[in-house]
C-alpha cells in the first residue's frame, strides 16, 4: 500500500497530530488525527456508505481527537481521504493499496525505539528526527507499503507531550505509510498498570483490537503477527493465551503455505545486557520452541536493546532494529547467535518480502547502507 498525503490550502496549526492511518486487526484501518481545538469535521472516502456513517456520527459533537474506522484497505485499489474541518481548510490523504498479486513484493519500513533519552530528551528527539528525515528522503525514490514499529514509541507512554513530539517527526513517514506498532515497556510508563496503556491505545490501536496488545495482519505475500512481550504487565493466563494464539495463527498460515513474520518489543538474543534479562530468557524458553516447531517463521523483528543486531538460530533470523531515539547500549555480552552488530548508530530498515526471499536493507541517518541481508524462503 502506498499512501500519499497532500495538504491543500490548510493551516499547519489546524492539526496537533496530522492525519495518519493505523492498521488494526485483520487489516482494518482507521484514520486518526488530533485538532488543536475541538471542531466538527467531515470526511470524504471511497466508501460512500462508510463516509455517510462517519459524518452522521460526528455531526453534532465537537471533538479534538478523531479515530475513524475506514474499513479494510483492499489490495490494488486507490483510496482518497479528505478531512474537512468546520472552515474551508482541509487535508487530503490518498492511498494506493498493497499488491494483490503474491508474485509482486510487499515492502515495509521497520523502525523501533523512537523514544527520547531520559537524561537528554533533546538528543533522542534529534535522533528520531535524523532517521525520520532519512526515511522521508528514501520514500521519494522507493514505494513502501506501510510502517512496522517494534515499540517504545515514546519514553513515557502516559505523557501526552511525548506523543506530540513523536508525531511531529513521525509525520515525515506517516504521511505516506500506515502504521502498526508493538507495545514497548516505555509505552506503559506513567500509565495505569492494569490493562493496555491508555495513550498508546488512543493513538495506535482500534477499539476492536485485542486487550493483550496483539494484532494479526494478512497480506497476499506474508502474514504479520504483532505480539506483546511485556510479560510483567500480563497475567499468567493472558501469557498462555497469547502463546496459544501465536501457535494457532502460524499453523493456520502454514495450511495456506504462507510465512509469518513476528514483531514484538523484547528480543530473544542480543549482545547487550538485554541478552540476560528476565524477559529475554522467558522468550527463549517459551516462544522459540513454538516458532521452531511450526517452521514457517523466517523472521522475528524486535527492538528494546538499542543496538542493531542480526542473529540467527535454527534457520530463523532475529533482527533487532537498534534505536531511532533511545540511548545506545554497550554490546559487551556474549550472544552465540549473533551474525552482525552495529554499535552506536541510529538505523532503520526496509524489509521486502517476495515469494523467493526476504530482503532486508538497513540504512543509517545519511541513508548509507549499513547492512543488506537476504533470507531465502
Ligand atoms: Fe524497551
């Protein structure tokens, strides 16, 4: 899906968060935005029925934040979204859906840990800005279908200012790409410890999404399974339920002869201190046996440890996206499965899935190639 958002004679000050698209479960999408002051809005969509419902529902109540269900974006179709706020000012979002043809590649942006740095928030902000700028430049020359974020979107999930800072920079890529994000531990900070974090849910999940934080997306080329590795915030029953869900979804995909890419925040392997933490050990003990058994998971995408690293065990590639904001961690621990590490460098990756292989290209803030790796399928 290629999404192109163009602004037409509207004031920049109209939106606190400019319109962006969230993927929710089973590829159903939502158009979200936040205004500076409460106002009535009207949207224009391809689906006249959906448009009528949304406009009827939002006719009388002035709101600041809108999250409008726009339905499943179908493949090989062009979508136009217009948001008109009380005055004549408006914003237009145009999307071209992902390829229907499974022989055509699907390409997505992989980014993680856009959070700021506790002791130096400006440095984290600048780091995200440098990566967002590089991605924006890259999107001028390459068609990318959507963005996958491995969590720790912000440093303190319960702080609204952190989210506004994130969107102020992320709009550089979210103006073209719908987003799906995994929950990071920082996304829980300053939030009610019970249930999923409220602010993360507000901006990056739909009402219909699982309270466990999971989302399953299916494309003709591959399935994407986003799951929650913040085990401290889940009950034993919820953890068990999630592992059963992962196994079930992978086995269903296997019947269709499809591969599944897993996305979560915490990694299984790392050359940083993260290699020996409780959550990492838990993942190695409980998740790996499942994905090794099902046999159709070629790639696991994670973040959290702020060091870009590719590990490989039993034919599965574990890619840690490094950091696009968070402080760099020293890599002084022994990771027996490590194949490639980059220290102290902000990075982002483009993941291209075709029938034959998955091609990962990782770039730095100057858009110089850091690593290229192909997984044969
Ligand atoms: Fe984290």
